């Protein structure tokens, strides 16, 4: 038997030891669990009330007060906002794998087939396989080139139609013609045909985009979900069902037509149907078999990602060119020196047009179409720069603020000045973080090449074939440049201008 003289000191010692250990661990946790600074929060909604109509601008000014790694509480969702190139490099390069997932939202689940596509799937073997498939089979350099004739043909049709407008000196809705052009290009490339009479795919895609960009309270305060206070769930289900029916119909149409090469070009649906029932990644047996839902999900991702991005970038590039006659002249001179003024631009000419690249890079710096990229989600708790970031924290990268950071882009950061890129060639391949319009790291945009060639070609052609004058009541210095916020940031007001033909002899178009 132990005597009480031994037992009591032993118990006391053990208790003191455990207490001390617990204290040390708590202290350690508090040290390691330091959150990045951020504004004070309200109960339930956290900081949601602060975002305003243009969250990229609000977050930029908040980051000036709280720092380039800032904490927010969006409803129940802990969130980190990144606002400098240095912080972006840390999150999207050094620790990229930890932030390579996407959070689930109602719109992505109900309209975009949840984790069946590319853009909204969580990081893992399935996403890796679909990304490989899309990069190799749909968006590779050879595929981008293969679809070149579609871009040329649609642009020729637009130039031809504008020649008629020129004769009567009409004001043109530039935003509208660019949107229609890109839509025609994207539909022909992806679906193999232009508009359908039976249904309004454009309207449905726009509704899907609007739901994706809309603020849904239930995504942030999950217990409000079942009440569907905003009618969001209902609308998402309705739009998702309508889009699904349309995609089903288009795929069935493809399955029934066998004469691809004779009647029409091969398109994305043909490519995807040719690998249906095969494993997503032939080198990875576990990647699953491609089924119809995968095909619909990938197609929808491509349509949505392809249309708005190029349209918005071209719209902003032209707006800035109309506002800066000096830059416009320099660009027109460059194209004229390379191409002459007797023929239209060909895609082959683009590689010689350095100033055009600078104009497009400058546009993407000032107007990254996804101002907050697409949201990321932290996969495992991690400490970065002394800040503890918990698993499942949402990460928002403010690409808009990064592109306008005066520490990097100097005091004229907000000005459109393409010459700043004369010594700085951008390649968007994940090594440069001063301007990240295509994101970075594993979730970087896989359509960079396709996006860039489309934007460069359309801008070059429209300024080479036409001079553009703003409507009579608008001078370059008072052109409205306000944006509206969604998944992308298009102009708040449509851009209008009066074209006049500038090539010497009318190129004969078939
Ligand atoms: C000017 C043109 C474009 C811009 C500025 C752009 C920008 C972006 C951005 C910012 C992201 C999010 C990246 C991130 O989270 O880090 C993204 C993702 C994506 N983009 Fe693009 N994009 C463009 C064109 C295209 C085109 C033409 C396609 C295909 C037709 C495309 C397909 C995608 C897809 C599928 C994703 C999701 C990638 C993933 O989550 O793994 N994009 N894009």
C-alpha cells in the first residue's frame, strides 16, 4: 500500500503538471491562431453589410487600413482578402496547393452541375483529370489555331455589316456588337452552330451568370437556406433545369448528325462525345468515366467562361482607346506599318504587333474581368506570415486592387498608359504577380491563349478597319467609365461610337 504521504504529493504534482501543460497549449494556440487584422463584425452578418455595390473597390479601401492579408467575416464564413502581389504570390504560388479548392455555392451546385465540371469543382483527382482533359482536348494551342477560321469569318461578317452603317453615319452600340460577335464565335466553336430559333440560349446563359454573380444570403448564413428568403433557390433550380434541357437537346442533335467534316466543323461537343464512356484521365483509372452530365457541365463552364471574359475585355480596351486618341493613333500606326492599309488584319499578323500586346496588357491590368478572381477555399489549416488560417476559410484575391497598387505601378497606377509594359512582357504563366487577370497557380484560367488571341484579334481588326468617334455630346475626357459588379465587371453603361471606314480599298469579303 502506498502511504498518503506519497499519494497526495503525486496527485498534486500530476494536477499541476496537467494544468501547466493545458495553459501552455492554450497560450501556444492563441499565439498561432492570430487572425489577420480586419474590420469589426456585427452578429450574424459579420461584415456582409460593408461590401456595397462595388465590393472590389470597398475591399481595396479596407485593405489600405487593415493590410494586404485581411480578415473578414461574411455571415458565418471566415474569409481572407488578399490585396498585394506579394501576398498573392504567397497564397497562389508558395502555398497554392492549400488554396486550390473552390467553395460550394447554391448557384454552382444547382446551375453548374456542382462538382461535375471544371470551374467549381473542389480540388482533387477528379478536378485534375478534367483540367487535363480540357487543356489537352479543348484549349490546347493546336485547338486554338484550329478554331481560327471561325474567328476570322465572324469578324469579317461584322466588318462587312459595319461598312453599311458607315455609309449612313449611324451611332453604333459597340458593347452590343462586340457581345454578339463573341457569342457567335463561342457558340460556333463549342456548339458548332450559331443561334437557335427554338430557345434563347443567350438569355439562359445570362441568367446563369447573374445567379453566379448575385449575392445569396444562404451561401453565407446557411441556416437561412431552407427559408429561401430571396427566392434564390427557386430561380436557380428553374434556370438550371432550362439550361439542362437546352444542353440535352444540343447534344442529342450532335449524336444524331454523323457528317461532321462535310457539313460543319468539329466542335467541342464532337470532341467530348468522341471520348464519352472513356476514363476522364486515361492514365488514371480512378478518375471515373465521362458521362453526359460531365459533358454538359464542361460545356456550360466553357460557354460562360468564354463569352463574358473576352467581351468585357474588348469593351474596356475600346473605351480606353476612344478616351486616348494618342494611344489609338499609335496602335493604328503600328498595325498599318505591319499590315498596310489595303487589307484586313489576319491572326498571323498578331505576333508582330507589340504595342497591341501592351494595350491589351494594360486593359487587363486596369480591368481584370474577374476582379476578385473565383473564390478559393483553404484545404487545411495553415499559418502564413504569422497568421493562422483555418481549414474551409474562403480566400478572395482582389486582382483589381493588385493591378492598381501604386507601390508597384507608381503614382499613375489608375491611368491607362500602355507604355509601362514596354520593358515588361507579361506571359500570365504564373511567375508574375503584379497583374493577375487570369488568376495564378493550379486554378489559373486554362483559356488564356484562346482569350488573348480573341481579344487581340478583335481589337486590332476594329481599330484597323475603322476610325471611331464618340457621339457628338461626349468628349474623350467625359466618357462615362463606371463599372458594374458581378462575376465580371462590364461597363455600367453601353459604349457607343460612330465608325468611319479607314482602309484604302474595300477588301472583298465572301
Ligand atoms: C480575356 C479572357 C479571360 C480572362 C481574363 C479569364 C480570367 C479567368 C480568371 C480570373 C479565372 C479564375 C482563376 C483563379 O481562380 O485563379 C478563370 C478561370 C477559368 N477560365 Fe478563364 N478567362 C478568360 C478566358 C477564358 C476562356 C476563353 C475560357 C474557355 C473557353 C476560360 C475558361 C476558364 C475556366 C474553365 C476556368 C476555371 C479553372 C479552374 O477552376 O480550374 N477562360 N478565368
